[in-house]
């Protein structure tokens, strides 16, 4: 009985991590050596949006504010690097216990990739982006 009881807190935490709204919050991550912070919010229709709200290097070497110049959507190339939307329309997939159904945007490369998000056993959010079967996984740590 003690053996079973010792696993209950870990199981409860794992179950909580996969509750649909548990993805909501603030996270920190690093991409290409650049630290950033992202806020994931719940939107209409039970979807989620991930948007950068802080970058360590907001200005370039010339002191100019960095913009999203690689965005394939030319209308978004004037968005400052601390306001870039990384994902919109993310949905919780109950049967797979993960969030998917959208693409993640990589502002450093200017590409969009199919996104799948899930929590690792250590509580970090794993985001796998893939294009034509080639993928990369990054992790974000929840800070709030």
C-alpha cells in the first residue's frame, strides 16, 4: 500500500499537466542562443495563443529595435521582436493528451511548422515543430 501511495503525487501531477487549460501561463525559453519569454492565453473556441512578451536582445548592434523581418507575411515584418505571435489556434487533443492543430512560427528562420505540445515529466512544456517529417523539439519552462 505504501508503494502505491508513493506514486500518487507524481500521477496526480502528470494528470494535472494534461488538463487543457494547464498550458495557460508564462514560459521562458531559448532559441538560437536568444532568451525570450512567452505568454500562452486561452482564446475563443477553446484554443490557445502563444505570444512573445520579452526578449533579451530587443535592440540590434546599431541600437535599433529588432523587427520580425523574416516573417513570410510581409504585413507582419514591422512587428517588434517582443510581440511576435508564435502560435494561434492551438487546441487540446483529449485522445492524445496533447495540444496540436496549428503551426508554430520560428522568427529566427522565418518558417512555420506543424506544432505538437505536451508536458514532460519534469514539468517543462515540450514543443515539437515539424515540416515534411523533419522535426525539432524545444522546451519552455513555466515561470508563472
